[in-house]
C-alpha cells in the first residue's frame, strides 16, 4: 500500500503540488517568524555579553518604574571614589551608558540638516572613560576614543552609510540646542553589524553628562576585581556601599538581566507574527480538507479497485492518511527553508515602515525545525482524517460502476441541522459575552469561540445559498459571455457543495481582512472625534516621530516667539502607584484650559488652580479602579525611588481615552512634576497665536525650533490627521500579515478549479467535440471562477462585518463607533473578482489544451 500511495502521489504531481502549497506558505510564516526573532535575540545577547565581558561587577540604578521616560535610577558620581577604595577593587570607571532606550538620547544631524537613523529607534549618547578602555563595551574600528570636549565617536553603520571621514564635523541634539563635534572615531557594539535604525555617539563622560543632563550622576559603574578576587566576592564587597535605588551584579548576571528585559519585547513581535502564521495554517488546513475531499470523489473507482483486490477498510484509511502525512511532511520541509527567505522579507518590511531591527547572521535553531515539521505535518494529517474515514465507505462494487460517487458523510447529510445548532450556540455565547457582567478573561473566551462558531456556521450553510448566489452572479456572466457564461453559471449551480468548498477558503480570507477594515474605520472615526473635542489652540508641538517626549527647552524657545500668546506644554513620564507603572502628566495650571478641553465628572476648571498647590487630577477609569474621589490621598514613586503624596482635586473623563490616550491617568502641576523628575520632558505643547494660523507665524515658530531638529510644530488639523494616520500604519501591518492567508485562499481556489477540470475531463472533451473552441473553454472556466469568487465575497464580507461589530460592541468602554467602510468593501469585492480571474489562469489553460480523443476516453 505504501508503494501504491507513493506512486499515486507521483502520478498526480500537479494535484500534489497544489495541495501542499497551502501548507508551504503557512509553515514558511512560522519558520520565518522564529528565524527573524531568534536572530534579533541573538544580536541583543551578543550586545549584552560584549558589554560586560571585561567587567567583574556592574553597579547601576534599579528600574523602579517600568517604561519611565527618566529611565533607570542613576548612581551618584561620589560613589565611584568609595568603590575604588575597596580592597577587592582592581579598577573602576563610571559611565553614561543605558540601553533601555528611554534616556541618554542624542540625535545626530548630518549634512544639510538631515536627521540620521530611524525615527522609531533610540539614538544613544554615551560617555566612557578613555583612560580605561577595558570597560568600554564598544569595538573601535577607526580613529580613537573621544578625549576632548568637542570630540565624538559615532557608530560604524552611520560612519559608512553617510560617507563620513575622520575629522569631519557633525551636529548632535540632546537635552539642549544642537552642538557641533569633530568625528574622531567609528565603533560598533561587539560584532553586531548594525543596531538597525538606532545610532550611538560616544563622548567623554563629562560631555555626556552635560548633554543628557546627568551632571554629578552615572548610569553605570564598571568594576574589575584584583587578581585572586572572584566576581561574586567583588559584588558582595560593594553591596554595603550601594544606595537603595541602585544594585550591584556580576558582569554575567547583568548581561542575563539585560537580555531578559529585551526578550519580553521580542516575544511580543514573535507572538503577533506566529498568530498570523497559525491563521494561514488553519486556512491551509481547510484548503487541504477540501482538496482531499474532491480528490477522493474523483478516485472512487481507484479505491474500489483496491478493495476488490483485497485491501481492507483499515488499509484504505491508512493509505489516505499516509498520503496526507507524506504531503504534509514534504510541504513542511519546503516551508521550513522558505521561511528563511520570508524572514528576510519581513525584515525588509519592518525597515520600510520604520521599525528597523538589529542585524547579524540568521539564526536557524533546532526548535524552529521541530515546531515547523510537527505543526505543518500535524495540520495536514488532521485535515486528512475525515476524507480518510469517508474513503473506507467505498464499496468494492463501485469498481465496475461508471460514475460511482462517494456516499455523503454524516456532516453533509445533516449540515443544515448542524448549521442551525452551531449558529444558535454561537449567538448565545456572543450575547453572554457582550451583555452579561463577566470577568474579562471569560468574556474574551466567549466572544472568541462565538466568532469562530460564526465562521463554522457560515461554512456549513454555504452550500445552501450557492444556487441563488450563483444564479445572481451568473446572470452578468451569461449576458457578457453568452453560451459559455450560461454553462459557467450552470456548472457553479450543479454541484453546490463543490462550489461552496471552492469559495470557502476565499470567504475566510476576505472575512479576516474585512474585520480589520471595519475595526480600523471605527477606530479612526472615534479617534478623530475624540481629538477634535480635546485639542484646542492653533499649533501643536511634538516630537517628529509623533510619540516620544522631547526636551522642554524647545517649548521655552517657542513660548518666547513673537506672536505666540499661549504655549502650554504637557510633560510626561511614568511613576509607580497602587503597585503598577502609571503615566503621569505635568500641566501648566494657568494656561492648559485655554488650549485643551477637559470633560469633568467631578470638579471643574477651578480644580486646575489647585494643581499649583500639589494637587492632582485623575482620569475616571483610574479613579474607579482605585476607589478615588475628591480629597482622596495616594502615594507615587518616581524613577529615582523617591515617594510623594498626592491629593485628588478633580476627576475627568477624556473621550475614547482607552483607544488613544494623549497622556497618563494622573495629572499634576508642572512645579510638582519638575520636582519629581530631574530631567522633565514635554510630550505636547499646545500653542495659541495672537492672529491664529498664518504662514508668517508658522515660519517664526519653525525658526525658533531650528536648534531642535527632533521637534516640529503642526497646525491643529495636521496634528489630528497625523495622529489618526497612526492607525493606518497599524492596519497596513495587519493587511500585509493577513495577505498570506488570502494568498493561501487563492491557492485553494486554484486547486479546486484544477480538480474540477480533472473531474470534468470527459465533459470538456464532449464540448470540444461538438465545436467549442479552446478560447471558449477558457472563457467558461474564467466565468465560473469569477462567479465562485463573488460567492466567497458575498459570504466573507458580511461575516467580517458581523465579527467586527461584535468586537466593536465589546469595546464599548472605549466609545468606539461602528463605521462601515463602504469604499473598502467595494475594493475587496473587486479584488475577489481579480482573484477569481487569477485563480482561473492555470485551470483554464489546462482545460483549453485537452486532447479531445483522450478526454473522451478519460475515466
């Protein structure tokens, strides 16, 4: 039987290849994800390992608050002398060196004012002691380390890409206005070729302290032990000297800790990409199930002949399962290595959208091989189970019956009943998830299973609606294509189950894309309405990347610009409160109400005046979660580990705040904010001009911002447009990742149409025999493919809208509005027609090339 299975697969090469393509693409997505994320992790591991390879102990500030704009706590410069005095210390040096990406930032400005590096990656400004190069984690590739106040060493990638030479001048923008430096060297981190879009500039320690506003402070103190002293002994000796906001670790421990912190961010990317890979595999499994079911329907006499020759039911079932196993295994192996190419493509895609990632040699781990082979082969075998069971129902007598068919399965016989049951159960689950007061986890489970049930019920009912839909969509085909159009419509209506299966894969792909489009339309409408209600003034000052905070000195420069009446900045950082990391904003109590509109639930505009006396306003959701009211007192801890007490003086509820919060849930006066954060930064500055917006006023503001290349001023309308456009970037990522599922669906259509051509070989031969031309046959197949694609669209688009409506209803607390993307739905319908035409190319060509005599003899 094994030999017969292998010979059968080789004898049906085209059908085997088309069946396996769906798994190849799904496995490639999984493989590419693992290769890409493993490569990124290896690059960061190499960075951290090289950072501390010559260090016995590392003294650094603790990360008291997660994701704080102030970064980790710093250590006092005076600590260095005490550490050097330890008998266990061989050498020690302080450094400005923090890899968290939230602090120590210094943007390089190239020739012609060009901002170097990516807009979404950090731009580090570090400082190392040139007299102790052993503690410098960087690998100098040209020149020498900075020793003077006007010297800088830049990263090797920037040095090469921008064609700099030693001695050239470059400008650096950090906490204050830009300053010019002379390039005296180029370096890289260990052996990592590039940090992606991130850049770094290395100065002497005093210059770095001045640039990033850390005078009298270090990020890190590197310590080496004396001969005969272990790293652990050195770390233990230093512990009594360390302040509460700092920590000491051995070099190896510090590298592992840094790597662990980075790994959590990499895993988020990995999980998102794997989710879309699994979606593609599920669609591929559906395609394989349909393909094998159609394939077995065409091989009834073959299977019956095996039964006649003595094969048992068990042997027939095993032969079909073996066929699926071999197909899945070979397809998984091909997909495994195709994933390497896909990893390169994903990296290029991230580069294109500004999410450049660190680069080094690709990592192909054993875990990737095992998971991909097991997953791809497993999905194929699971999709083969039902067809294999049906294959055992073929009676031996069918070997002598021309036109014998497989008996209908139990699911086919009772599909309508099953569809009703699944639909009712799904609707009940959705109703409970949407309207019952349940926990978040249970609600998400009910909604997820309910939406999945809608997909299943649509699939079960598809065969019932094929005839009316085929008649509807086939009418234009008959009008345009004449007799061939009529035959195409009749072919689509003749076997509703086969047509439904062919359209099913495309239905799933279009439904998923429609969910994203409908959700996106609702999010954009809601976000725009919320921003228009909140933001006032004429201009808004932001970082050029739209989300990072910027130096407060830029806001001060604009405030002094002629024609500016109000320049009210909103500071931003994070604190620890109620056991969680929480965003906090710093407002100017006297001006913020002139350019920003609060929606008060408790308190009023007068509450803002209490901010100057140390009060705080909080958002309604934060107040409800922590049972806060007017007069309530709570404690906050900043990035340096310092604790302060705040008193609630007002509660407000910004519209759609869960969707796009402009700032954190706690607001304080800027005097309170600046006392808590030694390096305060602004997130926005809302500007009101004396004579409103004008080209002259815009020019004056731009001139004031010239020394701050990372900061820009936009009109209120442009700011809102850019903010809403950020949703488009996210949607585009989802579209690209879902495109793989749509491609798998397209291959499913190609496969089904090709099998339909095989099944109708004698019929096509008869048409050719009575005078139908090759061109007419091809036209008929194309019309049939378009009809089938439109049926998939007619099922997929409403299904996607329904699932999106459920999701939007579940987001009611975020005030998301339901907006039907009419233009998008029309585009998707057009794309389905194009997909139908594309899917018909190969089957139509094959049908047109059939030899009439051989076709008439085909069984």
